[in-house]
């Protein structure tokens, strides 16, 4: 691998974004349907669908369905072959008819290519240009993981139930309908489904008609959809309840299993305020007559919710508030998930990326929009601090050499699946936050409104957004946007000399790059918008660091904060004298900058760019009454350091004593008992501290958690709902065999899916290796539920990564049944990537070469890079921390 220069990266990517045209598109073809010669997996562009009439009859008990589809299509160039996407479908009858007054033509031959996930229909003679209908009778499978049409089973007091749902992103509509299953093919859909008469069906559009078929089943027909991509189609069938409210012309609904509507009230109310906000922000009102959010029991290893147009799908844990188990952070995450998915109704559904290269246009934007909307509608949550954490997580990944640009090259289904990662979401979000900060919120919104208006019902690439924002803003942003989205990596701004002159600080800045595993590489160049200010004095000063250097004059002679307000996507390294000044004034620093400085020093300390103990200096300097989120972050950093000591009990104990002593006065502030009217952030901190102190082995916390668990058998108040998960988490982590058995018995007896799932995850969250092995064995049985087992194994990997990885590989066939088919290549990498054992590097390599196509190895390569980084950090960080602790 050679070092990348900006121009080489830009040339490569701009060439790619220009969509080389190798075949002539039809006259009315949208440019997004031009041929991409660099993506040979795309379907031929000689035929274009315009409408699907689909009818399905599921056999829920038999896990199969029958389908009938009639596809209206245009043949753009004479052809004897039509290729579309299909997988795991069996074709019974195929008919072709021609023209507005249909005339039957001879049936074609069908050839299925399951590796390519296509079906090709070959005709006796080439079809001339014109309009046709291709009618197919077929059958397919109902899965038990969240892919295609799938079943979720769940317990109720009235016995076991089964409901059906669909999940098509990124490339699984082809398991449900033989179709042109790429985002650029927008068509309308007429969907109907035959269901048991006692059951309800929900889709993107309202029910247009329901006919009792007289045999215990009914045919439900939905209103036609607008022109949209296949991956956004949705169907749910089951014993469901629905509650609604209205915002203007739109009916907003939540759909749950029978009897759970009360728990969806917060999601319904939140959806209404969010929709009102977005109608205003986007300037184009939500275009469908209704917007449902459908809750489903169970889990996926890969997503929590899906933005199907008009019919958002959300797993129960991210939508329902159950007073017996839900916490304040669950509330925030329900709001955030709803805000994210609803913003996709515009960014994703109304305007869709042309291809998966630009997935970040969906995900980065929705993540940013959700964050911005939480800050606006729930200022008391102060979630701007959480966005700093999100940026940090993205930079952790982006500083490894296996990273990729925000806009990336995607060829295969697996690569599209792997594109749903922290770079696409959190870096995408952070880049938008920076650009919005650079141009101003009003100008940014004007650009977004123009983009939505201009591209409604169309497909776009990233440059469409930059062009529209630039047109409104009146200053160039495309160059900066390209540098942050077309090249990978993390800019590093070093704060060098600071001199005080005439009441202002003269600050010199240099730009390099933070890489955790290639320190010798030539840094990439970015134009970095920088905001700086003095602690507690003066207005912020703005500049753009270009060409690697800048100097600026900041009013005041106090310690200077660079990246003030934390909207910039870069790390800040303070030269030692500047860091000492910042640390000395740390209590007076704005909480959002405290967060940024903490996380930068934590990252830079581990990367060997600043003393590893600096983050502990900051933790020491933080006052007990600091913002709860700052203490929550310090607790997370302590847990991170503790984890680096894994396997070294003596040194670990010394660190744990320090960490417990530092957190104890903060925990004294929150106490065990929730107080009425306390801030949400305080309630979240309480749970965070109980969990972290439990992990650190704080005797008092572990004993009290155990006492409350025992007492809860007779006194429910000992374990209120808001503390249930965290108390049981401490108990499970430190469980002996008898306690584990008790938790297991509770899991078996439990009838509420949310509570039951949590109990099975707790069984897997034990520190004891022998009990963890029992949890792994249990995960392979049918007992926990088909979609829970994958999460249990992943939970074991948090504490026992080598055990979990070895086990999963040894039982690969069984484990594959418990994981979403299209995302398996990510799952094993996720287990092994948490290891600190040098042997894991070889194991991951062996796994990749035995099981993964060369093009599907990014997650495994990243897992290897993470293990290697962990080994380096242990070598580097822990001695610095030992030495710092020794002088205390
Ligand atoms: Zn999303």
C-alpha cells in the first residue's frame, strides 16, 4: 500500500462519481440509471420496470409463501433476455404480454443464478422496444432472521404467537419479489396479501380494501405507493393493535402486538412532534397519507429500525417503554431512533441515493438530523455532548489503515451491507455538523430545502447536495466537502506556541494526520474549519487551516480551546505547556469542550501522541458537580482502561482502586434511588456509575446489587424498573452457578419479550468463563428464541472474545442459522475483534481466507487492525498509567 496523495484520491473518486456511460440510456432514463462499468454486479439497463402488482399468500406455520407478480416494464433496447434480481424463489409459471391491450406472447425460459442473485428470462425472439407485462407465479421462504419476509415468535400470557415482517435493505426485496432490486429503479407498487381473518396487515400505504374469502382468510389490498425503491417496501402480518394521532393531513400510527399500545405512547407523541418539525425544516411536507411505526419483538445483530416509506419498522427495545424494565436512556434512544427513521422519509425515501456508494447521504444525514432535532426539541437532554462521543467513535475507526472514505466504492451485496458502519453514520454526521457550522444553520437549511425540492422522487449522488447547498450559501463548500468525504482519515490539529500580545493569544496551528497504525505515513491534507476561543473569555475566532498551517489571534490571554463547540471533524493535540494550562482551567471549560478535550486526550494518549496519563489528569481535575455526561464519559474511559488490564490481576487492582475512589464521590451525589424531578442526565449517570463500579469490582456496589436482587423476590421496590437492567447486570457479571441458574429459571418463566430477551443477554454477560461457556451452549438451543442467540454470543464476546470466537467458528453451521444471512461476514469479525490475544490475528486471517470472498473482508481486516492496536496500546498505555498511579 502506498501513501495516498489528495489529488490521486480525488481523481480516482471523482472519476468514479462521474458514472462512466457505456451504453445509451433510453430517452426518458434518469441519469442514475446510466451504466456503471465499475459496478459489474448491476443489472443490465436495457429494461426498466415501472410498476409491480404483487399478491402474496404466506403460510406462516410452514415458513413459505406463494407469490404472484405482474411487472409493467419498458424494453428500452431490443433484447431476447431480461435479467432481474431473485434469490431463494422458485418459479412456477411465467407469462409475457405486450402493449396497452395485452396480447400474450410465448413464455420465456428461466435460468436462475443464485450466486449472482438473478433470474434471466430468455425469449424465442428479441423483444422490440415497447411496453410489456411480465407475470410470474412463484414461491419463496419465510426466514427466522430479519431478512426478506421473516417470522418472529414471541411469548404471551395466551401462549406463543408468530408475526410476519419484512426487511429489504440493502438487497433483500429480491427474496420477496422477483424485481429490479437496486435503489435507482423507482416504481409504484400495488400490494395485496392473504391473511388469517383474525390478523391485521400493515404496509407502506393505508388499506384500500379487505375481502373475506370465506375460508378463514381475508385478502387485504393496500393503496398504490408513490414511485420508490424496492428496498423501502414493507409488509407486516399478525395479531396487531394500532393507535393513531394526526399532524395536518398525515395520520401517524404506532403498531404493536396486541395489548402493548400503552407502551408505545411516547413513541407516538414523539413521532408527531418530530413530523411537525420536519415538515417545517425540509420545506416539503411529508407526502404520504400515513406514517406508521411498527414494533416487533426480537433483535437483529445489524439494525434496530428501518425507514420503510410510511411504515417504519422498529424492534420493541427501541420503540416501547415498559415501566418494568425501561430506563431514561431507553427513552432518549426511542426518540432518537424515531427522529432518525422519520428524517429518512425525506433523506432516503423521497430522495434516494443512486447507488450504495452514497449510502452516507441516507445515514449520515439521518444521524445528523436526529441529533440536531433532539437538541432542539429536548434541550434538557443536552445531547450535543453525545454527538462528540459519536464523532470520537468514528475517529477511532477512521484512524486505522483499514478505514474508507465516507463516499465509497461498493460492488457487491456484502459490500453494501458492510457500508452500514460508523464511518457512514457517525463520520457522515460529524462532517455535516462541521459544514453546517461553517456555512451557518439557516443557509444550510436553505440548501437542504432546495435539494429536497429539486430531487423529490429522484435519485442523487453527493455532489447534488453540495451543488444545492452552495447555490444557497453563496460561498464554496464543495472543495472542503470533497476532502472530508472522498478521502479517508482523521486530521490532527496541533496547538503549538501560544503567546499573549496586547490582550490576545497568538496561536500557531499545524495540520497533520492521526493514524494509529501508520505513524510514518505522509499526512493527507484537508482544509479544516477551526473555531477557537479562550476559556471563559472573549468571542470564538474562526479560520480555515489550509496547506498544513495557520495562525490566529484569539481574544483573551487565558488557556486557548481549539475546536471550541466541537463541531470540527479533527483531533486537537495541545503541546505540553498548552495542555497544562487547559487542564488547570478544566473546571471552567464549557461541558461540550470538556467532552472533546477528554476524548481527544484519551485517543491521542493511546496512539502515543500525548502522555497516556493525561486523561487521568483531566479526570482528577473534573469537579464532582461537573455535567453528568462528563462523568459518564470518564466512567467509560475508566472501564476502557480496566479492560486493557484484562488478564493482569495485580496491576488491574491498583487501577481499579484509583478509579473506584474517583467515582465514589460522584456516585454519592446520585445515590441508588431515583429522585422525582431529577434531570434525565442525572438518572442516566446513576445507571452508568452502578454499571461501571460493578465492572470495576466495587464491593459496596456489588453487595448492594445482590441485596436488592434477593430482596426483590418479596419487595418489588428494591429493584424499580429503571434500575432493573443495571442491577441485574452487576448481579449477572459476578454470578456464581446458583445465581446463574436462578436467572436462567427467570428467563424461562418470563412471558414479556423485552424482559425475557434481557434475561438471556444477562446470562451471557458473566465474567466467569465456565458460565459463559454454558451461555454459549444455551445460545445454540431453540430456547432463547431464533433472533436472540446471535446477540448472546456477541454478549459473551464482550468479556470473553476468544472463547466466543472459537465457539462460533466450531459451530459455524448452527451459528449461521442464528445470524442475518446477508451480514454474516461482519458477525465473526465483530466477535474476534475484541480480543487482546496475539493469536487472534492468525485466527481471523484463517477465517477470512477460508470463508470470505476477497471483496468481503473489510470487517475482518478491521478486526485484525483493532486487535493489533489493542496489543500496541497495552504496551504503551499501561506502563504510563502504572507510573502515574505509583506517584499518587
Ligand atoms: Zn438510517
